[in-house]
C-alpha cells in the first residue's frame, strides 16, 4: 500500500482522491513469473498482472533512446537539451505527440523489445501456446498536461478473441507526477458495465438514426471513452484507482474488460510508453490491427447496424 506522502495528483484536470478507500498501489506479481497457473489465477482475481522488472532495463533504455532521437528530429523536444532527458519543447505543440505507430515501426530496438525475447516468452508461457501479437503498436509520447480517459480496450479491438491481453510498457521511469497508468480495482467484474458499454465498437454506427451517413464519413462516432471525469466515475462504480511509480523494465498487463486511464503528466518531460496486444495464435484476431499495413480505425472498416 502507499505509505509515503503523495503529491497532488490529477487525472484529466480533476484532483485524485488519494485516501485509502479511493486510491492504492498495484499488487506486484513479479515473484510469480514462471508460474503460469498462479499468474492466470492472479489475472482472474485482479484483472491485471503487474510485473516489475520483467524486461531488461538496458534494452528498454535503448528503445527509448531511439524514439527520443526521432522526437528530437521532429522538434518535439526542447532545443539544446539532451534527447535522453526527454524535455518537451516549450513552444506549445501537440502535433506529433499522439499515438505514433509510425515511429514504432522505424525503431528496430523497440520492435525487438516488444515482439521478441522476454516479452514474447512471457506471453507464450502465460497463455500456454503459440502467440500472435498485433502488428500495430500504440506508442504514446505524451506531452506535459496530457492524460488518457477511462475506457475498456474491448471497444477498440473486439472483432477477434476477447481473450486478448494488453501490455502497457513504460519507456521512461514514470513518477506519480509524470502520470502513469491507473486501473480501476474490480472493474473486470462489473457485469452491468461489460454488458452495456463493453458491447460497443468504436467503428460501428446505427443506420436507422439521423445523420447515419455523417457517421460513415467519420463524424459523430463513439469515441470509446467511458467518462471524462475519472473521479466521478470511481465514485459511481466503486473500487479504487490503482497505480505505481513505474520504472523502465516494468510491464503491466490486463484483459479487455479492465477499466483504465492515466494520471496527468505534470512534469516538463515527454512521458513515453506503449501499448501492445498479445493472444493465442489459434484464436481469431481483429483484422484492424494485424498484417503488414493494418487498417486501424477508418471509413473502410466501419459497420452499420440497426439500433
């Protein structure tokens, strides 16, 4: 549990309640690495597995360095500073600091880290068979002030197996102030939420509603966010927001129905992390995210239905 005094934390600009009944630390499972049955039991119980030190820290550092050099070349880091420090350019800029699959594809170091070696070995052991990973990499350079709203992953990638795992991998040491990922305790057991919000798909639209054609063209689509207020959401759903101060080498993995978001980045640095997905190769995969050039979200893959 959190014992040290915490700084003032915010998520989407709302102050986080850090009292003991509202906020806590992720339960560590690094002592279970190599024990697949125990890991599966922990995932069933908690909806996540927190694995400090799963990856080689120097390998993570090498992947981070390659990405930061690319960000520096784009002018997204402060001129005259070391790209190793990751200090965000003081001139306000947001372009280039969203999801950057393009940079992930260009970094051989990052590709090896995420899709070979210890990461793939872990998922083969945990899932109990040959593993397929999504080709698309959600590399996230997050600007100061930025945060991720609460959501289930299933609404973005639910056209294949639901037994899909997300790995959230910090590519920086991430303090509370820099704003790491949070998961909502027990959210994978909220059957009402799973059977309503959890049944949605961001790339579907209602053909029988007004403005259906605008939805096909890309307007007024469901964003996938459950809320823009993580504090109010926790008050409604119960549980605690759980997080940690992360270090390079840590991995946090969870299932499609674990509600998560992030704290605000209150530092002056680019917070660097990535989301990757793994499943048994024998199970169906969401075609939006696999293949040499996965289509992702777009007009071509939208599906209409009667609401």
